[in-house]
């Protein structure tokens, strides 16, 4: 029965492996709409006053560096924003690009160092 339902579950999804939406996608969406709190996400060279329109505080170029590594889903979110026509250009960097194996290895290493729980 579940095999018959599978085609319906993925209908309209361009890539079943990228259904997950990372937090970065929502953050970039809010950024493109000028809705990020400047107190949480300060702009370089920006004053902390709230005068002016949201457009005046919305950057046109953003550099994101993920310490600990970025994922392919995050890179896809950046690509999506870059191609959305908003005028926002985002560059994503990180200490590595994670896949499932590298991510689980890193989580296991952290668990082993902290001495908590079993490995994945």
C-alpha cells in the first residue's frame, strides 16, 4: 500500500532529496524582504536607527561563512535567492561542504569528545 502512495507523496517535487528547507532559506527570505532584526543581524557600516524604509537597510550583497561547514541544501537556498530576481547577491562559504557522511562523522566526533551517548 505504501508503494502505491509514494508517487503521490512526491508529485510536484522537483527533487525528492531536497525537500528539507534549512533555516538559512528562511533567513535569506526575510533578508530579501527587509524583515530581519538589525539587532540580531547587524549590517556593516549601518547605523542602528530605524529611520528610513526597509529597502534602505536591505543589503544588496551578502557574504555568509558557515563555521563547521555548509550543506548542499544551504547552497541550493543561496542559489535560489541569487536567481530570484530580488537583486540580492549572496556568496556562501564554509570550512567544508557537508554530505550525510561527513556530517554524521562530525556529530559522532563531538559525542565521543563529550562522552555522551552512543554513536550514529
